[in-house]
């Protein structure tokens, strides 16, 4: 996981979390996993009070980062998260972890990868 995230950061991507959990909770998880230094920010719905997959949550996250939804890329292992992001106008990549699936009636993700290392490889090949 760290190798893939570090590669993405080295490629110039700004890594940010967007969670329905508390900001403090996700920060603790990242610290415990030794990944906190890779993320520029941790966004939590506790600030906006709208749980994902509410469309406004994704748009708020883009605004907080100073970009449009189209300039972001949501990477998630939950079908509901991909569905919300796509409906909000964000590109999205689904990480196909065991036991996770896409929503059959939602927009398809822009791509599906097996893990973060593959994601870094795919995104590193952009024109």
C-alpha cells in the first residue's frame, strides 16, 4: 500500500482522504499504518454534516481543495462511494477488493484496479 501511495505522490498527485468518519479517527488510522505523511489533508463529513454518497459532500471536497469535481479523482473500494462521486461529476476508480462490488444501476467507474500499486502504474502512464 505505502509503495503505491508513495509512487502516486512522487508522480505529483495530491493525496487527500474523504471520510464519513471523524477527521481525528482517520488521522489516527493513517498514523498507525505509517501513511499519514503521504496525505496533504484529511477531509471529514463532520465539517459539512452530509454523509457520503450525498452529492454535495463530493462537491464540497473539491471546493475545499480549490479544484472542480472534474479535476479530482476519487479512488474507492466501495461501490456506493464510486456511485456518489460519479453522480457529482467526479472521475472515479474502483479498487476491487475481495467482498466489494459496484452498484449495478450506478454509473460505471472510469477504471477498475486490483490495488493501489496497479493504480499508480495506470496513472503513471498518462499522456
